[in-house]
C-alpha cells in the first residue's frame, strides 16, 4: 500500500514518519503533483497554514484532481489545516484572508478558534472505536467545528467539543495526531478506513 502525504507545506516530515513507522518507509510517498496523487492508495493532508496550502494547490493544478480522487473514494486523513480545506463551510475570521473550501466534510468550521500559537495545548480526546483509552490530542492554532450536517458523523470529542468527524472515506481532525507520539489514530485509519473500503 502506498500512502501519500501532501508535501506542499506544514507537518509533512512528521506525517511521513508516522506512515513509515507503521507501514514501512517504502509505503510513505510525498505528493506534489497529479502523477504523485494517482499512484497512492490513501492520502494524508497535514496541518500547516490553510491559506498557503490552498494557494499552492491552485498554483500547481492539484486542487481539482484532488477533489476528483476524493469523489472517487480515495481515503483521506485531514488534520487541522487539511480539514479546513475539506469542509463545506468556513466561517470568516475578521481581518483574515480565508482559503477557498470545497470538500466532502459537511461541517461549518472556524479557523484558529482556540487562539494563537501561544494558546496551543494538549488535551485528552475520546475517539470512537479507538482502544487504549483517550488519545493525546495536540491542538496548535486549531480550528473549531461549529456544526455537523448531513451524513458526516462525529468520531472524536474533547469534553463537549467536536474535534473529529468522518464522512465515508474522509476523516477530519482539528488536532495533530502525528505530533502526539501515539500511533493509534494512524493505525485506526489504515485498518478501518483504508482497509475497510
């Protein structure tokens, strides 16, 4: 199995290391072109700066092919900025330039809603179907899920806050599992989402 990590900006090395640690180094592929995209069985959209990633996707002509592969059923794990890009509604941030969003996750979301970099934090997260107790969520300038609609399902919570959703083969998380040192969420994605297609 080849698992791609969108390699334009953000936590790319950390996501590649997470894939390699579970599936082996030869399974981890950096995706920077349409050709790269078409040779992977699953894709990770890393955290980073959502506006920058969106601009680069448009500039290199990868945005529309990515949407098409997702519509065809490509399993995707999108974290933080990656999840923002795959949401259906982005609530505007005053004074900010918001990226375009057009994705399969039927959610309303607001960027950086937990605060700036200084307000980043770690907190236990409960993930449906994940054994071994709460997952150590790493929240860095995290977006907030305001509303979940349609066939999108809630899969992760921090207290009463929704921090993870799934719609068919697309999973979105507001936190960074690749920075936690805990492989369980990636393992769950490969086993239940990629393997369960």
